[in-house]
C-alpha cells in the first residue's frame, strides 16, 4: 500500500517562504515545478535584479538540471534511495536545494510537497 505524501496548501507555502526569507543570511528563494523546472515563485535579491526574469530563469535551469543529474546518480547507486537535500557552497553563496520528493526539514518546517523544488540562496559567512 502506498503512503500518501502530504502537500502544502498555498497558505502553508506562503507562510513557510516568509519564515525562511526572514533569516539573516537568506538572499533569495526560488520555487520550481518539479516535473518541468518552470519557475513557480521567486523572491529576494535575485528577483529584484534589473534583469531578474532572465537571471532567475538561468539559475532555475541550472538548478533543475543539477537536481535531475543528482537524482540519476543516487538512483544509479541504489534504486530504493531518494535525494533529500543538496548544498552547493561557493566563495560568495550557498545554495540549499530541497527537491521536495522526500521528507526534508528546512529550517524547521516540513517541506515535502512532491510538486516543487525549493532553492534557497544564502550569503556565505567569512571563514
């Protein structure tokens, strides 16, 4: 028997995004459609950029391709396993990517909606 995966309502999603956005190091949020990579919502400094539509679209495409590649790798290692979280850290930024397919806590709220990929852009603190 298959287990039902809870989905977030629009109000729950908005509340979650507002809580995450209020964290000091969070710069931007992007929510992607899991099946197509289409941008559902974006906010923060990336979305406020003067060329935001093309910039957010470019980032969304790169993230979506990265998630798909990572899922293929995980599935290739063990078909019973699921990708839960990806973190990419550079000199300037840290991306936390929650594919939404499986249960993941970020930062304190359950984000388990299989329809979405949540991408959070953080400032990287100095070493």
